[in-house]
C-alpha cells in the first residue's frame, strides 16, 4: 500500500459508507463457508460420492484461498485495492453461481477451488482498505463493526443450512449467496474510491512459487493427516516439502526489496506478539467450533438444525461484542479488555471439559454464551494492536502475513484436536472395557436388564443377548468419545491461558523523565565545581 493511502482526509460519511461495502463483501465470503459444513452429509448422499471425496469441497476452498492471500499486497499495489476487491467479489459470486449449477462431485470441487481463489483475497484486501480510510484512533471501532460480518455469518450459517437441506434443494445453499455477492459488488463499485497505484510494483516470482508450495502442502497435510495416517509416506512427504519450502521462502524474502510476504515485519515486537496471541486464541476457538457439533450430534443426537439453534446465542453475542470491544480498544487500549476477554474464554473452555453424555443444554448454553462474550472482547483487538504498530505504507503487506498465519493455525488446530480426540477415545475405550468385564456386578446387571428388555420385545434369548451386548458396546463408545472430547477441550484451553500473561507485554512503559540538560559551556559566572565534570550535550 502506498504512502498516499494513509489516513486520507475524506468526509466522515464516506469512511463509514465504504466500511459498509467491505462488511457486506466479508459477510458473503464467510456465510458461504459456514453454510457448507452442516450440509456435507446431504451432498455426499445426493452426489453419490464418498466422505473423502466430498471433503474436498471444504479442503479445496481452504487451500485455494490460503495460497492467494500472500499475493493480496502486490495485487493491491499494482492494480489498486478497490479494483482487486471488486474483481475478487465478482469472481467469488460467479464461482458461487457455478457451484449451484454443479452436476457432479468433481465439478462442484472444481468450482469451489475457483471460488476460493477469488474469495481468499476479500478479507485481507478489505482490512487494508479499512486501514487506509479510518484514522488510527477510530480503527478499533471500525474493525469491530467489520468483525460483525465475520461473526454473524457463522451465527446464522449452520441453522440456515440445516433448514435448507431438510426442506429445499442443496443448490439453494449457493444460490442464496448470489444476491448477497451482487449487492456487495455494486456497493463496492459505488461506495469505494480507488487507491493510488504503484506502477513500479513487481511480483516476487521466487517468493510466489515458494509460498504456494509451502502453504499448499502444509495445509493439505494438516487436512488429510487423520484420514491418511500421520506417519504415512504421503503425509510425511508433504510435511517435508512444506518445512523446507517455508525455510527457503523466509530466506528468499529477507533478500527481496518487494517480497510477496514481508517477513521482516516480525522484527516488530508488537506485531509479532499480536500475531502470536491472536493465533493462539484462534487455536482455542477452533477447538470449540470443531468439537461442539460432534458432541451435540453424535453424543446427544441433535439434528443439524437443533445444533445450529443451540450454538446460535454464542455467535450472536460474539457479533454484538465486536463493535463494543472495538470502541473499548480505542478508549482504554488492549490490556484491560484482553485480560477480561481471555480470562472468560480460557475459563469457559476449561469448564467444557466436564461435558458428559447427559449434560443439560441450558448449562452448555450459558458456558457458550459467556465464551462468546470473551471471544468477542479479545479476538479483534489482539489483531488490531499489531496492525496499529505497522507503518501505514506497510499495512498492505502486514494484512496478508497476519491472515495467512491465522489460517494455518486454524487448520493446524482442527488437525491436532482431531488426532488428540481419536487417540484419547481409543485410550478411554480400553479403560472402560477393562472395567466393564463379565465379573463386574454393575456390567452384569446392565446386561441382564437389557437382555430382559429385548426379550420382552419378542426376541429369542440368543438374539436378545446379542442386542444387549451391542447396545452396551454403543454406550461404551459414546462414553469414551465424550471423555475424549472433554480431554480435548482441556488441552484447547491451554493456548488461551498462555495468552493472558503475554497480553501484559502490550502495556506501554512510561518513559523515564530526563533531567534538563546543563549548559554546554561554563562561563566565568558559572564555574565548574571541583571534582565535577560538565555533562556532554547529546545530539538529537
């Protein structure tokens, strides 16, 4: 982003109208992803596909959006940020329409990848435009309003998606988002003003190739590790390529005048601390997003719509807290709201490890709502404080660096928590099986009771006993899974608690008062005292 972009003296009305255009564009992109998570089983059934194949409608989009994020700074400097933003929205909307017209699993995956290539630029470009328009003393408020889109879309997405797949065609999931995309394009074209371009901006080709290889292979390995096996040759090879590509990328970027990823920004301690803390919170937050639907649907037997309704209050308070936290950030800074928000998130995430098969939904709702308040308080300010520490001319480079880091961390969180939950479930199954033996009185009584129930239903003795054993096995599997989910929530709280002392490092230290300098030369009226040397004058 060029120097001329910083803190433009546009009218106050223009700034906020432009922010509305960016919010709607962000909402369209985030809503699209939140609609599909719940609809995956329906798409598998309709397309006659498999879980592994259809998972690529999520994985393909994630990979495509991640690999284009590093290019957002170069594209914005070269062609103008308004142009890139509106073209990205146009491409995203066209891709959404094509997804709705898909005729097979392969065509849907291809159109989702195209959609991701366009949609991956929307959030980093939008954030950069906000920083070019809004004064730094109002940036927290502006990003809080922008954050409403990022939080309200996941709030309504699962519930809306569950209702649509139950009562309408799956194609409505995509066609529903087309008018939103068209509205975002029109508002972007009308309300946004073009930013100054840098005709001399050149693409760092080596960095571009290495970033695509590094982030593409890393995210692919993280998304496929559980299915393929973490020690399989395929996954190990991907991690090997990702690691050395990333090392080489950093080495190349440090020597470039116009790198595709400005890794030198990590020399800024405030920016680095901001990326670190916001990434750790992302890990803890994604743990809850990933684990709760599994618990509610697989353990408590809720439908997708019921799951979405139960999780709705958390998302609503997160969206409502975004502008409030932004305003508080502008007024009192990051430390107070960061400490309060992180404490709420950490404590409630820790409390969720107490989940049982019969945990009341009202208790869960209270915990999730308080957790949502905490996330809404701390998430956006932790990112904003780092961006505020970056010179205005480097905002366009800081935004993709921050966004791609958090996206990798989110993917890593889901991969790690999936692995942990699977391993802990196996361990708990073994422990319960050792406890529930033929010599165990409670197990024998349960088996007898279940056998009696099935025998009363008309089954013969052998069939009744087999059904009783199968039912008991299902109960054991459920208990092992819920214990594994509890263990995973316990681990998900650790990175959040780590952030609490780190937030204190954002506190501004008071500068020591410097005593007034003494005169450089001593006159006859001001003799030098014996044994005391005159202080040198420091050049400033």
